[in-house]
């Protein structure tokens, strides 16, 4: 509904996205003489534009335009490697970038133990399950046994979307992050934690930050 509200018409199928992107980039440049419509604020501020994708379309467009690319691996893990391959192979240097630059969005649920992290992760499992049932809503508290909630087919459907999630203790998260970075060559990771309890969510980010700090120290040392 949000996407429909932002479109100029309700009949667009997305084919006009390259033209709309070019228009946006034009308005972020310094206004030309007698330009009647200007972006305020924004014009001339060199606001960086990233393209986000969950398939190959935006990956190829970002590469052709020489823009940074972010991939939605948090719900489309099976297309991560193909999309990044398309992006890098189609990349052409631009005023914004000399070389391809990719960010990867992933789900990460960290806790003091693997068992606690798996428990907390059931919140995101339930959210995606409700999407597959056509019943989206607010986050639900974690549960001890998802098998009491989903069917085998629903479990497979959810896992196909969340299979790339990094879930576990600090050691498990460290291994998972290093693995995904090695496999994808991503320049950045954007990590999302769909955790019901606010304190547990903050703790998850703290653990991830500690892991990142330790990895950075090891590489610089």
C-alpha cells in the first residue's frame, strides 16, 4: 500500500523506475539557470544514492550507473550471490564510484547463548509466517516451539526467506559474519534484529558490535 501511494499512478509496473531515478538524480544536482522546480533541501548537496534490490534488476542498473548497491539478503538469501555477480560484472566507473561497492542486508539475532538466540529468533519466524498466511501484523513474543505453530510446508517457506539469518552466541555470530563476508565479498553489512523485547534487541546489537570490534582489532593487529 505504501509503494502504491508513492507512485504517480496506480498503473505503473516499475518499468519507469530508471527514468524516475534519473529524475531524482537531476534534482539532487545544483539547479541550472531558470530551473523552475528545485529540490529544497537536497539540490547540490551531493546526497549519495544507493539502489536496493532483491533480484537482478536493480543490481544491473546500479552497475551500469556506477552507483553503490545494497541487496536485501534479509529476505531473499537465494539471490545474494547472483545479484552481486550481476552488479560487479555490469559495473561502469562513474563520478560517484571508481569501483563497485556493495552492502548486504542480513538478519542477525545474537544472545549470550545459542539457545537463547534461537528462542528470540522465533519472533521473526512468526512475522514471516504471518506474511505467508496473508496476515501481517505487529511483532509477537518469542515461543519455545515453532512446530506447534507452523506446518512443514510453512516452515520450508519461512526458512527459504530467512535461511541466511545469523543466529547465535557471539562465537556463532562471528563465524556467520566471517562466512557471509568471505562468500559475498560485501563491503558492508547492514544487520537487522527483529527481536520482540527491547532490552534483548539492544543486547543483540551490543554483541554484534563487540564481535565487529574484535574482528577489526585482529585484522589491524
